[in-house]
C-alpha cells in the first residue's frame, strides 16, 4: 500500500494514525502491540486505542491469545465493512430527523456498494446517474462549482421533467454567483448550515455518499450505494430538513 492508498483511507474517514496502522499491518502481517508501536512510532497504549476503533470499523481483527496479535482485513472486505457502518449510522440519523425507518425485509435486494475516488470521477458518475434519473435528484452539498458535463446533465434532466433540489451548506457572497447559475440551469436551492456529509439521491433508489477533505474539497471519496431502502429513508430525511431550510 503506497501513499496514494493511505490518502484513500484518510478520505474514507480514517485518521492518519489509523491509516498508518492499517497500512503497516497489511505490509507486515500479524503484529503485537509492542511491535506495531515500534514500526508506526507511537506508544503501545495508543495502538490498543486505535486498533479498537479499527476493529469496530472492520479494518482490523485481534486474537484472544497472549500477547494479543493484530491482523489487517483485506482492503476490499474492510472498505465494504466500513461503508456498511456508515450506512447504519445514516439509517439511525435518518430516523432521528424524521425520516422513515427501514422495516425488516423492505429492501429485497442486497445493498451494493462501490467506491469512487477523486472529484472529477465523482462528478462523472453523478452525471451518468442523472442521465437515467426519471423523477428527482436530491443533493446536499457545499454549494461549489461543478463540471460542465454534470451541469449539462442537470439541464437535460430538467428538460425531461426531473425535479432537482439542493440543500447547500454555504450561501454567501463567495458562492452566490455559483448558486444563481445553478438556479438558472434547473436547481431548486435552499440553505441549511451545519451538515457533516454530502450526498446525492437518485429516484429513491441510489445514493452517492461523499466525504471530502475540508482543507481541500477537491480531494474526496464517495460510496455509490444501490439500496432502495436506505435511499428512500435518506430521501425522507432530506425532505424533512428541506422544510426547515431557507430559500435561496
């Protein structure tokens, strides 16, 4: 795993220390807390605390022998497990904000998750999803410029009768012209500050859940989640917050 892979782990939400420990375990194999601490350059107590978080997220397992050995899960398995923890957190968040809970058996198809890295790739995927959207796209975003290809997909979707609603984190002089341009091309926009994630929901069927680097928003990763149950709950979550947001 090189620095690019470490960056991807951080984009998914891992801290630098968590990413370093996971990267080291992938490279070295099973290690004790002492050996892992020496290789990463931290104290053994910090290894236990960090590996406990990584274990909850599905990146690391540990033995019950003495001394305890830490083992890294395969990258693909760990990424999907981590994505599932995020999905469960969003399901809970959705219900807390007035969205619909997911009854047992509501989504007959298993949840399918794909990871996408980089702003350009995410915008391109969003344009492809919008090209097949029939009813609505719901977006929670910073309120930043998008690619010409995605803007064209928005105009085309609007021409087909697709409703496109956006809740923006930011609405000030810095991005006012961007938002005005969005409105001219088909977005209906409201402002509600304080969100901790970005997402786009397509016809209550698919969701792009996006995580970015707040210091450089072009650095981001996304989970494309194919789940009618979750997407429906998040749509209800969106609409409940839409009622509280201010018109732009």
